[in-house]
């Protein structure tokens, strides 16, 4: 498993790409603090990754003043005017009707489709972004539904959890696809040769859980895939332990798990603040343990792992948290860069063709009949 910190190590076969410029398209109008957080995040990302350049989509009258105040971003960017922006409360169908072809969100995704950018990043409406990405990029051949994958902090480093909200309910074949896609992402992000994959369940015993999860487990046990190692079932507490590199579930359970973890982190931080301010002795203790508390705050900072990856599409789209600041948006850009540099879409396409027994579901069904 990984060490305590992961800084996006590249696979050896991608070394030749290190000197190439990587273009990321940005929806400058998406999110609670747009465009300031978007441009500010781009500035931080450039400081960390000098090979970046940006295509920025948004209302020129709104974005230009912010861009003018960030000369380094401006010199490495092209601003493309969009008169329409998707609102956070727009329904996906509304967003498609009014924003297709012309909104900042659509055109950022379209830049990926047209191969002008290696990945798109938006902090806008999640449902609208998924609808536009599916409509514009189309799913990969054989992928029935895409998934949103999140990087999850653990006591052993970081792992990947998917799906965290794209697909509510999933059959066994979809869960197997999620396993393949999540493993490809783990190899791309963490530099692992053969990440471990587990299915989130109510227990580790093979007889537990709903039929779709049990069947997916049976299929994955028949696969000797060169891109990942199937671990078996994992439970909710295994997510924080980092028991596996990739935890697979359907979007309803995954989204609840994600929101619960975020809420618990905020709750714990509030408890610590209250405890440290309660008495003079506790305040004095905080002074002596300040470095330890700073390290804990750093580990619990959700901005460090901001960015959900839309997997299963003919292109890379990253959904940033809508309420994040510049530091958080920079993390989403960092993730987009890694996905583009390591050609995640190609990795997923190739992985779906390797080591998969396509007759396994039919044989299992026949055996249980």
C-alpha cells in the first residue's frame, strides 16, 4: 500500500510527456466564489506545475478584471467569452436547453471533445455538468453509466472511492466497470502497478449484501486482471483505514458516505476548537502541541483532495466542490493535469479489454439457475 503522503507520481511510460505543455479548460463561472477562486486556483496550480496552460470560458466583463490582476495566469491563458452561465439551482434539463453550445460549462467540456484541452474543470452544478459531459463527450464503448470518483484521505495515505453520486443504483456489470475504471485511476494518480479493489458492503462475508453486490463479487473473483487485484468485500470503516486502494459502490451509498465523512471531519474540528478554548490549561496545552494540531488540520483539510473525476466518458472532466476557495480549486486542477498527462481515457479503454472473462456473468447465472 502507499506511504503517508501521495504527490501524484507519474508512471514510467509517461516520462516523455513531462516537458510537454498540458492544456486544461476552466469553467470560470462555476462555483460560489467564481471567477476569483477559479483564477486564483489557476495561479496556485501554475506555481506548482509550470507546464500548465488554460482555456478559460466565461463572461469577459466579469473574468477579465480578475485575470488582469493575475498576470502570470493571463500570459498562460486564453479567455473565450461566453454570455451564458449555468446556475447552481438549474435542473440538468434546463441547463442543457439554455446552455448547450454556448455556456461556459458546455464550452469547457467541448474543448476536451475537440482535443483543444486534455481535461475540463468546473465547480458548477454537478447534475448539469454530468448531463453536459455525457451529451458532449459520450460514454466509452461498453460503459453503460459513468461514475464520479473521489480521492479519499485515509490513515495509510489516500484511496479512491466510486461512485459518489453519478449513478443511483447499479447492477453487477456496472460495479465491475467501476472497479476497472477506479483501478485505472489509482494507477494514474498513485503510480501503483496493481492496486487493490474492494466492494463496499454491509459485511465482509460472501453471503452478505444485496444480490447485485454479491454477483459483482463473484464476477471479480473470476477475473485475473493485470491492472488490479480484487480484495473482496470491505465495510464502511475500511474507507478511513485505507484497507484497499479502490472502494467500489453505487452512487446512493457512495454519496452518503462522502457527505458523512465531510460532516464528521467538520464536527471533529469544531470539537477540537471548543476543547482548546475551554480553559487556560487547555489553551496552554494547545501552545505546546501546536505543531501536532497544525498537522492534523492539514490532514483534515478537504481542499487537499478536492475534485471528483467523471469516469467512463470519452474525455476527462473534473468536478470541483462548489464552495471551495482558490487552494481547493488548484487541487482540482492538479488532478485534471494528472488525468490528462497519463491519458486516463486510454488506460480505461485498454483495461476493459484485458483479463475480463466476458462470459462470466452468463456462466454464473446458469450455474445458479
